[in-house]
């Protein structure tokens, strides 16, 4: 949504005012990003599932329906208070247009007030794997709330290049509302700065890039799965860079094949033969270099990350999913020979072997996919917004 926020002024020529609403970590980030617009930033506590060890905890979420859990008030209370607070915001500000990303309750409020509403998504009625079939009633309920939007913008390339295809499954009656705007990609720029010690360390090296993304629970689960793979004998000589998505310099370290740990500068100065590099937070320039030089990328199946890796950098992926959403997107990539789906450490190791053995074939397929990839989602959506406001 911040990508969309950056390009909107290029498409809406008249003066306009934007209000933002979110909760938790994102709300705090909005306050930091827009310190002079605090009156336009609203804390709305949209209910979300309680995190468990392997994604949403069904048991704890059910307990939360009537009881407070992990600091979350009872769900019944959450829903009523969140809708009341958001309705007051609607009635106070008299919005001309509402853009939602995940907040289906806002679709309902907009429809009742006759306000045009855009719902930006990469999910509608995702395919559920057998172990999660009990989620089906809630999936149907949420899809009905999404249907209430004036326009549904899919943040992905149009078919047949839609990474999130298995998460959509639109009904015929709403297809006229659907627009495939393109992926909201972060188009990483070429590095104009002097290379960092990390970038120098990985030049002329053969390695895999292991990404951790998502909220704290998702990030932690992904990290634990990665460690299980690293402890196997098969990974003894497989060089890897792990980005932890945590802005903490304590994480930054280089592990040599001698088993010793070094700083980035120390490892570069001593020309250490490394096996693993851990970095808390890659700069955009470092991320660009890592993606350019790596052989493959290991991810949890995040839609944003898959678009950047497959669509812009043309690198095959190995996906270790956390949620069904991730599984569907990685399975889509596997079906098109753009990567490998792995649900356990044995499959991850087999996936690395498979990609290395057939590397030229995978590279050819991802390069072909890149040619048809639409990464202009933010710009195309801004144009849709401009036309809706004009009319």
C-alpha cells in the first residue's frame, strides 16, 4: 500500500487528502513515516487470528471468541468495537473513495454508505489443503464480504501469469468487478554506492539466499525450519546467506568452514572460506546484489517476495510454506517449473539438488516468465483510482 501511496500524486492532479488506518506494528510504522500527518493516521483494531507455532492457532482463536487471549479482548467485543470505531471515521471524514487491503469490514461500511470502494488483494477463495478444510465456512464468509467492494484489484499479472491464481477462484457473478492490475513489486535499483563488506564477501561465490519475511510468528517459524535443514550432513558444503528481516546488528556474522564466527569486515580482510552468512537486515542495495548473485532463493511463499524473485530477478525458488496461501503460490510455481515446493527438510534438500541438477532448464523458464511479468501494480491501481474519483 505504501508503493501505491508514493505514486498516487502522479495520477491525481487535484488536491486530495489521504487517511491511513491499521493496528499494531503497521500503525506504529505509519506514525514514524508520516510524523506531520498524525491526525490522518487512525488506529483501528481489525480482528485477526491468534498466532500459534505453525500459523494461526485454531484452539486459541476459538477460545478468543468469548475470552481474552494473549492480550486480545474477546472476539465478539473486538468485532463490534472495531466496526463502531471505523463507522465513526467514515461518518466524520465523508470519504470519496476507500481503498482496503485485508479489511473486509470496511467493504461493508462503504457499501452501506454508497461510497466507492476498492479492495486490493491476492486472495478471494483460496484452495484449502485437506488438513485445513475446517476453515472453509470462514473462507466463504470472507469472500462474500470481498464481493461488496465496487472494484476488486488483484495485485498480480493477468492470467496465465498470475502467481496467486490458486488463491483466487472468482465466481462468475463478480468477474466484471475484477481487474488484474499487476504485481506491487519493489523494483530494486542498481547499486550506485561503494560495495559493503558483505557484498565483497559474496562476489564470485556459489550460494543460496534464504529469506525470512512476515510478522514475528511467521518469521520465527520460518527461521526454525531453516535451522533444521542447516543441521543436516547434506548442507555441510552448501553456502547460504540468511536474511532475518530484523533490524538488529547483533545478528550480523559470518560462519567459516572452520566453524569459527567472524564479523563481515574481519571475514573479508582474512579472506575467510565461509559457509553461512547471517544478516539481520539487508539494505536495498545489498538485497539487490544478493539476488543478482545467488543461484536460488528459499522463501516461505510470500506473494510480494515471489513477485520480486521470479518476476524481476528471474531466480528459481524453493518454497517452505507456513500458510495454505503460501502453499498454493509455491505449488503454482512448481507446476510451471519455476521452483520446488518443500514441506520438510528432506524435500528442501532434494529441491536444492533438483534445481542444481537442472539449473539451465529452470533458468530458462524463470527468464521466460520475467518477460511477461507485470510489476506495475501500484501505477495501474493509481490510474484506476484516478478514473474512479473523476467519475
